[in-house]
C-alpha cells in the first residue's frame, strides 16, 4: 500500500498543479465567459447564444510588468574607493633657543585649536634681552670707530697735499686698510645685534599655521634647550585623504596636475565609512597622484584635499584626522550609453527586455560597473523597454502588459497628496 501511495501522490500533485496553472493563465474575461457558458448549458441554452458562452474561450494571460524605456544617455562615472584622513602638516613644535618656560598659552593643550602667529610658549627672556643690549652697545662703538677712521683718512690726504709730494698717495698713507677694518667691524656688530634680537624674539614660540594640538610635552618651570620638542601639532586649514585607484579605474580618469589637467578639476564626495547612518558628507578635490604604482597591489594612490575639514568656517560636521572615509571621485563622462540598474538583473549580465510587448531575455557586456548600475553601449533596439519587475515566471516570447515606472510613482504621489488633502479638510 505504501508503494502505491508513493507512486500516486506525485501524480496527484502534478495534476493539481497543472489545473492551477491552467486556471491562473486564463484571462479574467475568458474565465467569465467560461462561467457564463456553463451557466447557459445548465439552462439548456444553445451553444453560442447570449448567456451560453463562446467557443475558443481559452487563452494565455499576459504578464504584468513595470518597465522603463531603454534610452541612450550620458553617464558621469564616480570612482569609489576608501582611505583615511590625514593632516596636511603634522609636525613637532620645537624651541629654537634654550631657557626656562615661564608661560604656556591656554590653547597649547591637547586638542586645542590655535591660529597662525599665536604665542604658545614663552621662555625666560632676561639673558637674551641682556645680549641684545650688549649688541647695541658694541654696534655704537663700532660706528664711532668707523667715523674716527674716516676722519683720520681725510686728514692724511690733507697732510699729503700740504707736504708738496708729487703723485697720488698710497692706501697706507690714506689709511684705507684701517677704514675697511672699521667698516667690517660695524657690519659684524650689526649682525650680532640682529642675531641677539632674533634670539630674543624666539623666546616666544609662535604657531606656524592654523592648527590643533595633538600632544603637549612640556610644563611651566621646565628648562629646555634649543631643538627641544615642546609638542606635536597639525594643521586644520586643509586635510588630505590618500586613496588607491585600480588600473581599470584609471582608464576612465584623467589625473589632475598631469597632461595639463587642472588641479581642482576632479571633484570628490566623501562620506563616513564607519557611522554611515549620520549622513555626513564632505567635498574635496584631487590635487595629485603618487609617482609610482604600489608594488603589491599595482594600484596608484591619489591625494584628495579637503578645505576646512573641521568646519571652523563653514560649520559642517568635523572631518577628524585618522577617520576612515569612502570617496566618490568624479571621472570621465560616458556618452550615449544604456544604464542598467543592478536590481533589474535576472542573472549574470542578463536582463529582461520587452520588445514588441513580448519578453526577450538578453545578455550584455558592460563597459563599466559600479555599486548601483551597469553601463552598456549596444545590444538594444529603438523602442525597447527594460523590465524592472521581479518575475517568477517569464518565458521567452510571453505577452506582457507594460506599465511605466513613472506612472506608478506619479500614482503613488497623487495618492499621498489626496490623503493629505483629506486629512486637512477633516
């Protein structure tokens, strides 16, 4: 008995499935006609009479599908890649002279912002002020000696003339060597004064650019020598992102700064690679590429610059140093191509094309792909439509009832507006 059931049950399931498929594949009007035919026969009416049904009422149901027209268009390529934000300048702030630290500015603390020229650290200037005053005195003595030597030279010339000697007097007679020595002493004294004043100014350590403190390494009262690192700082006027591009991506990208391409021609949109829900975006541009391919990956790294990364002027969300980001770089524009959304794929590089209101499964070879779309140059005819509906059953050549995607969107929009209007009136 069990063997018989194992044979009979699959047959019953297949028969039931065939009847269900036959029922679902009939047009609604054909079903109504068939029902009317049965009702007419029950009443005893003749075949073909009103209410008695019609012959040939069976026919295949057309498949409903949402479509969009396949039309050529220009497509802006965006090269997607990832990188990490880094400071344009990341340097050690060092003392140029030695001394005892008298004062540390409040904005010279970990994470604090500062402006170009701000005094961040002050050293004891007493010794350097004394050196400057001594240099001023030395310069005054040298200038006095120069004036005296000039006067001696003039007097030596007068003495030569009064003595009645023929010919021109020599350099020794006119004290020319002594004059040159006096002039050199003045120049040396001026240089000493300039150095003393410069060292005095260097007791105030100033910020070299607009930036932020990464780490402070000193404290008040500490004695430092020349070239002692006082802290680590980085610039905030601009930031950079170093990102890789594959050889396939480089085929569609002209590197700024090379071959006459303007530096700011390749615009870039950056998004947070970690906190994607925040929706923060930053704008940048490619400024240059590195000189060689990566030996391991054979990729070329390009440098993206971002102005005002911390939003100090623009007010946008801060782009922090070390933050991973996703970059979308504007590349070449593909002209006259078909754009195929990935959601419409039915297989590997396969879509359903509606041609003359019938299904045609079509294979294609894309010339460019990204996260959302595939780009094709040929393979379609004028008047073709792309099916964007997920069809469970789509045999080749099946009849299709098309509905434009724009019509559906407009219908949904009108429905929402009607609901809003209804609520407002109530």
